[in-house]
C-alpha cells in the first residue's frame, strides 16, 4: 500500500511538472506584469565563476526543500552597461534561507512590480532583452533599467541543452499600472 502511495505521488508530481513545462514553453515571447520573486545571492564582488564555485563548495546553505528555488540567474543594468550580464546563483528569499546564510554577505533582490516574459537563454544579452525593451517602448512602459533573469527550465534539441529564463524588468512608476493592468500579453 505504501508503494502505491509513493508511485501515485510521483505520478502526480510528474503530471504537475509536465503542465508547468508546457506553460513555460507557451509563454515565450508573451508579456505580462506582476511581481518578481524576492531572491537572495551571496556577495557583490564575485565573478561569475566564483559564484558557481561558492555554490559548489557549499558556501550557500540550501536545505533539501529549497532546491526547487535555486536558480542560475543574471542581472544587467541597461542604464549603466547594457551589454554586460552578471551571472550568479540565487535562491528564493525566505526567513529560513536568509537565516541559513546570515554569515555570508547576502544581497537581497527585492520583489518589484515588473514587466515579465520568458526567453531562450543567450550569451548575447541584447538578444534576450531587446524585444522586451521594444515592447515596453511601444506600450509607454517606463522601466528602471534593471533586468533580472532567473532560469526556469531546460530542454534538449538534437542533444544540445537550451534554457528558458524568466525576465523581470522593474517598472519605474508601478502605481500607473496596478494589478488590474497586469494582463498585457503579446506574442512575438
């Protein structure tokens, strides 16, 4: 009986994952407004490689139940250096994850009302963010200039790994939009 429960739970989780996966693929190139999840990362001054090395060395404390909130992430500021993306590992900010990592130099990425889309990951930051910037300009949506990317899922085509990232571009005057206008959608 316990094995049946275990297999039933596994099946339900797989079905849920499959539904979420299809929704993520279908949302590529669509735009909406909503809140960026609050996340944390360690340190300001680390290079991309140092962030990953710190993660692998266990410097970021992650409990088993937190693994689903760990993300390869990036940040860029189009006002300062639009062609540079800073890569790092982040995780969802909760009281527990902050407490577990309080001995480290934590950087909080607060929840901000944002323009949101899904994109295929590219090492060329412009390929990912320019369509979003064009959409914002077309719809007179003023952005702060910060853009955050969080890995959502990955998939394989011809044996090559591809990533889907959620992009969050905080909106300069969120009070102009409110929750009722959060359903702007455009397919690319």
